[in-house]
C-alpha cells in the first residue's frame, strides 16, 4: 500500500513509505506515536511551545486558588452568617443585599424630593436635575424621538427643541403644558390650537399676491429678496398676518405662530416651501401625553428637554 491515492497527487515532497522502516528525524519529537502518515497526511509529533505550557500551568493554579478562595464547593467553604463563603469570606448574596440596601435607602428619598420640588428648585439642584434627566432621557427615546429626533434636533415639520425658537414657549411650565395637552390634538379638549388660514386655497390671496408675500416674509429675516415685491406685500401682511405673527413678524407664543424674523424654518425656507405654507399651511399635530404618561414622567421629560439648553 502506498500513502498516495492514485488520481489524487498530493503537493509537497514525497512521503516516506511507512513500510520502509526509516522514520523522519525530528529533534523536537522524542517519541513517536502512531504511524508516520495517516490517510495521506504526514504526522509530525512536536512538543507544544513552552509559553503554552506555562500559560496552562498558571491558569490551572489560578483556578485552584479561585476554588478555595471563593465559594465554590459547599463542603470546602465554611458556613456561617455570610453563607458559604470560601477563604476570603466573600458572598454574592451578601454583596447583593448590601447593594440593594444602599439603592432603596437612596431612591425613595430623591424621588420624593423630586416630586415636591418646583422646576426652579430642580434646575438649581444638580442631584435632582440629573435624576430627572436620567429618567427623561429614556422616556424621550421611546415617546418623542420618532418625531423630534434622537437628541431633540427636530426635522422638517417637527420643531427643534434645542434652539431658543419656541412656538409655544420654552419655560418649564409652557413645555409641560405642550406635552400634557398636545398641539391640535383631537383627543384633548384643552389642546394647544390655532389655525393659520389657507390663504391660497380659500381664495383670500391670489397667486401673484402670495408670490409677493414670499418676498416680504424673506425680507423679515434679512434673506435676499425682491424689495419691490416685498413693498407690494407689506399692506397685505399688515391686514392679514399681524394678528398672529405680530407687527414686525416676531411671532406669538399664545397662538403658536412662528417668529418670521429669524431664519429658522419649521416648514422650510425655499420659495416653494414658503409659498406652500401661505397657500395651505401644514398645521403640525402633536399628541397629548397627559392621559398616557404619569404627571411625574412628564415632569422628568420637561427637565430633560430643558437640559438641551434652548432657554426660554
Ligand atoms: C407624532 C409626532 C410627535 C411626537 C411623538 C411628539 N411631538 Fe412634540 N411636536 C410635534 C409637532 C408637529 C410639534 C409642532 C406643532 C406645531 O407646528 O405647532 C411639536 C411641538 C413640541 C413642542 C413645542 C415646541 C415649541 O417650539 O414650542 C414641545 C416642547 C414638544 N413638542 C415636546 C415633545 C415631547 C417632550 C414629546 C415626547 C413626550 C413629543 N414632543 C412628542 C410632534 C410630535
Ligand atoms: C390665525 C393665526 C395666523 C395667521 C392669521 C397667519 N399665520 Fe402664519 N402661521 C400661524 C401658525 C400657527 C403657524 C405654524 C403652523 C404649524 O405649526 O404648522 C404659521 C406658520 C407660518 C409660516 C411658516 C414658518 C416656518 O417657520 O416655517 C409662514 C411663512 C407664515 N405662517 C406666514 C404667514 C403669512 C404671510 C400670513 C398672512 C398672509 C400668516 N402667516 C397668517 C398662524 C397664523
């Protein structure tokens, strides 16, 4: 019998014929077990690298140390108040009991303080503030992030909660109210509500008047615009828009009318987008969370939203 199967030539040097009785000499292989080649594969017995052996012995000793030092084998460890403890007297049960004791000793105290504190007190007290922020962060991720973005940065149609540009107000009380009652939310009678008329759709303004009005709206925020067109629209603005957006377009938080003097656009600042807003406004809708979240959870959300630093 030869070691190479006919039809399947193996790469590498030819193998010695086991039958010839001339084993290969390998200085690292003091003993040879088994045949020189098996199924066409050359067998070479070598000792494992020294570092392996050292590592193996070390881990073996370490495991023996852990076995006696920590609770592992019931009749090797001594009993007592701590339970089965090992030489070091360590016990998972005692550690857990200590941790749980510490947590329950602290938790109700800070929760009770949070419930009683006003927003001003919470924001002045670092411990209360970070307690609220921690809980608010989690709730924001599940309840608010889908619309307002992971970090409250907003997206088209959904306002950023990080800037000073508040539609309905940025005081803690105003934010709490917005979250409680929602905005144009049909399920809540007290919901924040206002409706900018669809000036184009209702035929109040003609297309050329709306095109002029876009230029006027741009002029308010110092955006490059056609001054002649803006001048034509000025009296139309005074007649139709100041009631909500204010004399100078500064906005009004009572009716959620955006400030038109900053270049922050809720529904986009391009010609087509501003045209569309005046033609038929979007009127954003936000759900009321009053019935859905406990008042305490809403307060924590408010503290978290305030921590974005938008101010009032
Ligand atoms: C379904 C989408 C949606 C969800 C969910 C949502 N919001 Fe809103 N939110 C809106 C929209 C749209 C507006 C702006 C409405 C408008 O145009 O006046 C808004 C406005 C706000 C405002 C007022 C911003 C301002 O400038 O005055 C606050 C504060 C706010 N949301 C906080 C939250 C918080 C906190 C949550 C989670 C508990 C949340 N929102 C969940 C859609 C949503
Ligand atoms: C009844 C109050 C009301 C009147 C009147 C009104 N608006 Fe508005 N306007 C709003 C509200 C509320 C919004 C925000 C809509 C939303 O939240 O989706 C808004 C939004 C806008 C926006 C979008 C701003 C942005 O950041 O994207 C523009 C532009 C605008 N109005 C222009 C006008 C002009 C021009 C007129 C007059 C022709 C006018 N509005 C009249 C209430 C009003």
